[in-house]
């Protein structure tokens, strides 16, 4: 810095001509930008030296932070007589180094400028600084347990300054978990990465490996929610964690957390077969544990993966088991470790399986119960998951109002909290809602926006559901040939990925589009409907089976094959015992009445 600028700043600081606001700006904004030389820093330190005995109080206050209470500093400086402490604090206020508010024991002191706090802190020798921060940490832990509980990041700072790195890492982990529990994922990430950085300075040992694994698992969970489950950062952290599992001698919770992270990357990455294998590994390990929470999670993971592979019978069995095992008070604390409240999400995924198995009313009740519980949860991701599964169930069932409500709420929630991956699902479900209502162009735009949003989180797969929506939109616009081509691509994508859950509906839609071609090949149309019917029966989806049967029965009636149509549709419709107010069952009933 040029000498004349340095002298000018010195003159300004000493003149007292600046208002407090201008002084604040100069000290906190201008001077740091000008890289203050040691001589100017010395000027600020000289102000402290002129304070005499109050200097130690200023140094202790600076170690406490920009703001501190009388109660806290009196505990930390308990060797100083109370009268002398009062006088020193009064001197600091009179010198305008400190400001204060409140009275007597409730007084709060705060440095006029952060630069002045830094200057006071820098005057401490390294040894004295370390001792002082160690003492502050001990006082907070012993006399202010609520601070240690509610502000663990503050304890992490004091322990780090004291050189007590193991304790600092402990509190960083606690701060990260606390931030994540209230969905403050960016704050959680910062605390956890600080812990990992501190940990790298410690000697390599079994304890260090266990601490690192704990931090990595928690960080992976936070990154999943802030950046998306298949984001490269998540994969990197999980890979580091898995390498540590064998060496760290870790407990079950961390082992299961890593396995969950690997499962969810496959699940949301559009690899349901691989996710199913991961889920089975998780469940097998859980069956050897005494803690029922892991077993609940295992059944939930396997059941969810089975839905996407298209095995609805087995899926419902596992999800029923998960819901039966759920105890909110016992298992609620698993929400962060496993992305959301497992019992609530199991109930919502179960609703999807119930609809497929032919129980639409039970599906609605399960969704209502799951959404109600999710709204009461403090974990915002639980509500996001619940809304996704409500939307997926409603989309499969073609419930227009429920699809729109779930999609709109999900988009609003995820925009508010910055959940990019969930926002992508919300936009996709909005596209599905628009398809059901016949708004093709708006649907395609929403689907494109959804795809772009998901791509920011690392999700780049071609989902059969997305292609199915696009095909329907094209058909609404009258582009039947391209729509049929898109459905063919969707079925090929399902074959590649193993995501066969929508195969029956994709074949049925292909038959519907084929039937609208100017020179329709009715043999091919019928083959598509029968293929849809066979797949639905094989997968155990009575919802898709009924819809395919209605499409085929309409074709048979048009070909004067009424008895065949009646014999096809009657037993399928007759199986149902509920849901008679749904569009699918109403349409089937009307068609049966026409066929008699």
C-alpha cells in the first residue's frame, strides 16, 4: 500500500471525524480490500495497549467471538474479581471498542468492528490463545450444556483453536448432523468438510478411520439431498466410505448407511435390477441384526426396487412388512441416515403397489395417511418423497386431480428448499398431469424442463415413463407415427435398464396409437393389447390388466366379437371389490353393460 494512503487512513482513524457507519465501512470493507500492512495493524493493536488492565478482558472477549454475554465471560474469567471485570468492561465500552445492550447479568457485549475483534485476538501469543480456547470450550461444556447441544459448531471452533482436533471433529460431526436434521444441507456440508479437513491432520489410526467414515456417511446423506442422489460428489464420498468399512471396524449404522447410499444411486439412476441386488444385500445383513429399524429399511428398499422391475406381488409383500414393522418413536431417528422417514415413505410406496394389485381405495387411504404423517414431520425431504409417490400412484391410476395436486405441491416445496432432483420429479409429474388433461404442448415443455433440471443432479437416464408421456403428447398432437416410434424406444430403454414397471401400459398405448393410423393393421393392434394384458397378469398389476382388457374389449366389440369381449372383461371386472367410483372401473362397467 502506498505510504500516503497508509498515512491518510491513520489520520482518518485517529481523527474521530467519521460517523460510526462510515467507520464500520472503512474497517470492515475498505481496509481488508487494501490488504492492511503490519504497521496499520499495529495502530489498531496500539489502541488495545492503551487500555491497560482491560486489554486481557478484550482479548478474552475476542476469543469468545464478535458477541458474548456477561454471564459467559465472567465464568471464563472467574479468577478476576467481579468488580475489576465490571470496570474493565466499562472501560472497553467507554473507549468504543465494545458496545453493549441489556443490563446487569443479562448484558450482551459486542465488538464495534470485526477488525477490532481480530486485532485483539491476534495480540494473544499462540500458546496463550490455545490455552484460552481450551478453557472456553471446557466452560461451555461444563456450565453451558445447552450451547454445546444447540451450537456444536461453536465448540468445534474453540477446540480447533485449542489444538484439540479430535474433540473439534466430534463437534463438527454433531453440527453437520444437526444442520442436516433441519434440512440446512449447505451448512451441514460446510461443517462436515471442516471436520474432514481437521481429521486429516491427525495420525492414521483405527479411531481416525471410524471418525472419517462417520463424517463421510453424514456428508453423503447431506449431499444427496442438496445436490441429488446420483451427483458425482455423492459417488466420490460413498466410494471413500466403502473403502474404509473393512478397515474401520465400524458399527452397523454406518455400514448400512453406505449400503443405502449405493442402493439409492442405482435406484434413482434408473438401474432397478442392480438396486434390487443392493437392497437384498442390505436386507440379508439386516436379518442378522437385533435392531428392527434396519429390517424395516431393508424391506422398504427391496419393495421399492421390485416395483420398478415390475414384480408387484413381491413388492407389496415387502412393503406390507415394512409398514408393519414401523414404530415412529423407535424409527423416526433413521430419517436422516436413510434420506427420509422410512415408515412414512414405505406407506406411500405401498400405496402405489396397492393400486397395481387392484385396491384403489386402500391405495388412497394409504396415501392420505402417509401424506398426513409427512406433513407433521420436521424432515422436509420426507414430505417430498411422499408427494413423489403420491404423484406416481396417481399418474399410474390416471387420477388427474390427485396428480396435479401432488405435482404442484412438490414443485412449490422443492423450489422453496432447493431440492433439485425432487424439483425434476415435480416438473415431470406436472407434465404427466397435463398429458392426462390433454394439454400436449405444455406437457412437452414441462417434461423438457424436468429433464434439464434432473441433469444438473447427475440423472441422465432415459426413463420409460418420460418417453411414454412424450409419446402420448405426440399422439394428442396427431403425430401418431412418431408417437409409436417413441413407445418403441421406451420399451427398448426398459429392456436395457430392467425398469419394466410400465411395460404393460406402454404396449397398451402402442395399440391405441396403432388403432388410430389411417390404415391400421388390426392384427398388430390386437397383438399389442394382448401383449399388454399378458405382461400385466404376469407382473401382478390388476390396475394395468383392467385397462388393457378394456382396450382389447373395445376392439373386439368393434369387430363384432361381443361374446369374446364379454368373456374377457367380466371376470377381470368381477374380481374387484372396491374403487368402483374410479374412471377405469366405471368405463369397464359401462362397456360390460353395452355387451350384455
